[in-house]
C-alpha cells in the first residue's frame, strides 16, 4: 500500500464508539485506521463463544440507546444489525409473587393494578413525564454540549437553543426536570408510586454502573438517561441484538470497512506521538509508528490523557481534572450456559416472562442494602441483577434446547476490601447464583458453565479503568459540559489534533455511539475551519512523511 | 416446593371478557372482536352491523357496556369531592338523579367525561372511559370519602331503542314507565337486584341496566326472552358508533384526548371547546379548572365541537369526475380529517358515518373560531380513487338526531 503507515486519522480502540468515529470519518472520504488491542473488535460490545456452542454478549448485553441517526447514517440494518424485541420486565418477589410489565399497555395496567390500582394509572402518566423530560434533555445528546460559562458563539448558540427548548417545555416540566436533576431516584419515585417492586425496578436503572444507591441524590437523572432510548418510539431500539451485542459492533465495523476504513486487531497502542503541541501519530507496542494529523482515542480519559500521553505534555490543571474523574466500577457480570431454562417459583414454566428482562429488585430497601455492602468495600451479598436469556430471543446463541443467561450484577465494587482474588471472584459468583436460586430453584442444577466477571476482570480484559462500564460514572458532576471534565467536553483535547470519543465523553455510555459520531463531526468541522483559514484544501502536512 | 408451584394459577394473557361473554361470544359470527378498556367486545354480531343499528332506531338493541370504568364514591365528603372534581353542580342532584359531566385538570382541560349517579345522600357512582381512581384519590386528600373501583363487580347493559321501554316492562318486576330521563330506579330482573337508569349513548329512548357481575347472565337471558316479541337485537360497537354520531355524543380517545395523556397543549380541550358549556357551573365556588374556564368564557373559546354534514351533490360530483358511483362510509370511521374554509384549514373531523336514518354523511369536528357558526359552508377532505379531494359541507348544530321519545 503506498504511503503505508500514514493516514488522515488514527482511531485508538475498536469499541463501538471508535468504530462509529472511524465510519463517519471514512464516510467523509478520510483515510482512517482503527487500532484495537484485543483480538476482537467491539470493546465492551462483543459476542464471544466463551464455552463451545454457547455465545455470550460477554459484557454489555442489550441495546436501547444506540442513536437512531447512527443507525440511519451508517445503514446498520444493511450491515447486519437486527434488534429483537425485549418487551417485558419480570420482577420476581421473595413471597412467591411477581410484578411484570409487558409490551401492551392494557396488560401492563392489569398487572400493576394487581399490586396497586393507583400505580397502574400513575405508570402511564409517569411514562408521559419521562417522555417529556427525555425530550428536554435529548437535544443535548445530539450536540456538543454547550458550556454555560463560555461566551464563544457556539456555546452561546447552544445555550440559546437549550434555553428555547426549556421554555417550550412550560414551567411544570422545567420544575419536574429540576427535581429529576437533583433528587435521588428513590425519593423521586416515591412521589409517584406506592408499589415497592415497581419503585425498585425503576430505581434500579438509576444505579447501574455507578457506586450510588437508589437513595443517593443525583441518581434520578441516571434513571432518565436510561429512558432516552425509549423515546424514539418508531425505532423501538430497545432490545437484544441478534447475535449478541458483538453484532452491533460488527455492523458498525462492516459499515466502516464499506467506507474504506482499515480495522486492525491485536494492535495495542503504546503512545500518542506529540510534536510541538500537536498529535502526529502513534507508536504501537511492537514499535511500529503510524502517522496521522488526527488521532482519536476512544479509551477512557485516564488512559487517553495519562497513559497515551506524557503528563508533561499536558497542562497541570488538565492532569488534575483527569485524576479527579470518578470511575469506581461497581458492576459485575455472570454469564451462564444452562442445560434448561430457569423455573421461577412465581411463574413456573417457560412462559413469555422469560423472553424479557428479569430484574431482581424486590424493594428499594433491598437495593439500598445491596449498596450498603458495596459502600464499605464488599460485594452485595444479595445483589441487584438484570437478567436476560438471549437464547430465547436468538436460538443461535446456544445449542438446541440449551440456553445462555446473562446476569448483570450490581454491586461488585472495584475497590473490594482486601482486593479481588480468584476465591473472592468465585464467592461473588456464588452469591449471585445463591440469590437467584431463591427465585428459580432449578438454576444450580442447570448450570453447565459459568463465567464470573468482576470490575477488575473488566479492567484487565477491556482496559476500562477501574472496570467502570461507562468510562466514568454517570453522575451529574460528570455529565454534559463536565464530561469528561470541565472545558474539554467538546471532544477536542489540549493537544491539537488529538481527540477523545469514548463513552467517557458526552453524552456517556450505554452503547449509544453518540460520542464517536460527535467526535468525528468535530474533527471534520475543525478541518473545514483550518481549510478556510489556511485557504488550502489538504489536511495539515504530515510530519515525518517521506 | 412443587405443591406450592402447583397451587398458583396460570396467568392468562388473554384479553379480559365481560360478565356476558358466555352469552355474547357464540353470537359473534364473524369473530369481529375489538378491544375496549382491556376487554374483548363485539364490533358487530352479525357479519355486518346494519341490522343492529336498525334495531337501535326501530325496535330495541342490547349492548354490552360492561368495560366502562365505574367508581363508587361514598362518605360524608362525597359531595365535597365531586363538587371540586366535576364541572357540574352535584349538591342539588336528587337521589336517583343522573348527571352527565366532564371533569378537568387545574387548567380547565378535560380529563374524562361520564355519568354520575346519586345513589344516596352520600353515595355516588361515576362512570368513565379511562381509569380515574388515582385522580379521584388525589382530589380526595383530606376528605372523609371512600372510593372503590367497582368496574369488574358490575356488569352493564344498554337497552336502547323505541321499544326498549316495552321490553323492560316485560322483563322487570317494577314497570319503568315512570322513570324519567336521566333518573335511576332500583328494580329486579330475573330475581336479581339491578339498577336501571334512563340513560344511554344513542340519543334515543333507552336505558342502562347495572347488574352485579354474578347476575349478568340471568339478566341477559331474561331480557332476550322478554324482547323476543319486540325485535330485541344484540348490537355491537359499530352500530353504537353510528347512533352516537347521530346523537352528537363525543368519545374519549376518538374525538378528544385526556388532558392527562396529551403530549402537547393543542391536544387538550376545554369543556367549551367540546361544546359542553351547559355542563360547566360557575355557581360553584371552587372546582378544578374554574379560574381558567372563567377566563375562557370571558374571551370565548378558540374551538368548538360541531356537526358537519357533507354536501351529497358535491360528493357525487367528485366521484362522477372519477367515473365512479358515490361511495358512502357504510362503516363509521374514526381518524383525523382536515376541514377547510376558503382554502385554509380551519379544523378537523374526528369521526363520521353515513346515517341510514337521516340519509346523510355526517361527521363530528373541531373547528376554530369563527368558523364554527352553524350553517357555515366549509370543505371536508376525502380520498376519491387515491386522490385527495375536498367536498362541500356545512357546519350543523348537534345533535343531528334528537327524537322527542328520548325524553318523553
């Protein structure tokens, strides 16, 4: 290949955001290469045959927030994205009863009314309110977040746009939004509902991926964050990707390739090359150098700034801010290969309740106690779990008659008292299985294989600092113009030509792809700008090019 | 453990059925079911609804209206709760009197509408199209009142049509001749205690019979037997829809949206905008939405709910251009159809039908001021052989059909 080793842009990390950034840049005609450390693309959105015949979405396991514009722009359905509906949520209860919500509103109302007729009505109105709140916040997801302290034309225009949007919401909804931004999810839900499992199951979305409990202030917003995906009603992009979440990455990778991007695996980057305050390329672990005027890191901020760069290349204040970002991974994952389906005491047999999500969240107290364990450095003895059985949705995930079960577990703190060991990992796995077996007693005997992943495993396998699945907690002080940190929320970094695009950037994680897209937009906008000012058509000269 | 598993009943995901299901199901020849408040109800029993509609206007029809939400409201503060909730005056209502009334949110936008029966000094029953337990409960804060959802406990039948009185006199222990319009009486049918109100959704002479769920089948059988000589015909939702459009009666989620579920302000309607002025009583000192409604009354409503009569010659001309005979909406339609005046859209129709009785194509519509004045010439959009056309039409006062027998 002529000009081997020189590109218009290098993307570090082949997770879904890195792939999205690469796809958008390649689509704009740029010569792009993606460098992935592992042998598979996808980052945390990977499907792997962990045990022969059993395919797992090893880490992230559902799709709800993937931006519709990305699905459209990259023509992902053409590249193999097929989202299967995940339409119900079952919350089994210790007393043998359960709470479920279904795709059909009448059915959901009937079911909730069994527990609380008032909640059945409130559920609908709460849904409307969340719809409005999500719409209020949604414009933020598709734009570089404006900094309210900045007087730059772009930030001012952004603030005006947001202000106009807030005004159009009307005072009641602005008040509701303010509450949502400041309250705990438990307090917020208390204003609406009386049924404990309903409150707890909703509150659970507010604690995912953070070391916060349902009673921690600020958790209400995270709840809204998880509602975002549900507002693009026509897309119904809430579900399970056929083939597992690796097929989401696979579809994006296929799109990127179709636009001409080069995707390399087993190509770990040691360092970003900086000359005179601007990025000029990267050095791989094997010593190879690749050159490009644009380098985009899809890694989290800690790695993007403190590992790929030399700290002395950065202003002290930036180093300080990066070091302050809270990671504190708090989630684990247990993947099971099963010889038969779990038989729940509350709903025996293999009914439709197994085709949706299963949430172990019987009460807000239960979740808060699970958090109490983690607060003091232990894993939850009785954890919150979000369970799906992908083989019921996509039979290809397991051999006929066998099943795979994905158990997302909260809390498993990265900073475990005494540190994570193999024994403690298995003890954590046992706590998960023991707890779930109380609801589905046949589980233990049905387990053929089990894979237990702690935040430490997540960090070691994927490189996510402290195993945080969002590349930094989704807490209000780390969102919008403060994500990943103040003054640098716009995908640029203090190093010219060096960009960031992972879920550690605005608007955050959840297999959204928004960071990758917006970063690519920023790169292209900057190049247009520099073209205009330089009056030249080419990208800046590539130092070191022969 | 296994015995515990065995004890739990399997949970059905089937639509709910009404207490009359064992009687109605075999009659639904075309399996033309539809959903109403989570229940399966018949669109029509026969393959077409024409005969069922004819029974409403010429003989007597029996309509299962059990899916209505029904709330029993009782206690010393029942009147207080209702006065603050609904727009009509409740205190002066006599025991046994029935009030039709909407109720509003704090900004005077309609949440739902239904009938309110005064069963006793401090006992009422409210019907609604959507669940309202939470709304009533929130309004009852601090009041000494008990609200019970009796929707499933009470079946209900509408017996409507010019011969409905004769059928009831045969079936009921007490004659209903003395029962006045919008009054209710206790009575017995087939040995069951029932309540009979002279109300309905057809704009005709008719009654609604409120029956404990366990007595529903017996009452159905008794009514069908008594009605055999009077042409009593079970009728489904399509026939009812034609009748209620002729009667100019609006329907939630078809003709308007509840203020609770509207996504934007323009999806909400005030009682004035629904032409329900007569249900709003400013004599009451306080009720939900009073201030906003008072202000709206001062400035005049921006919209009105009116009748539209399509000009048949204009419609025929449009079909003639396409070389087709005129097509009539023999099945009542629901949707949103633009209404124009002088080339500008001034509103939209939400339901319509061909009236076999009046021989007119009728619609119910929301029109903006000042175009809602009766007899105003307007145009209604219709699709003739794949092309959108506009037929001439006229604004009409509602109801289209109002026979003296309704109140006599």
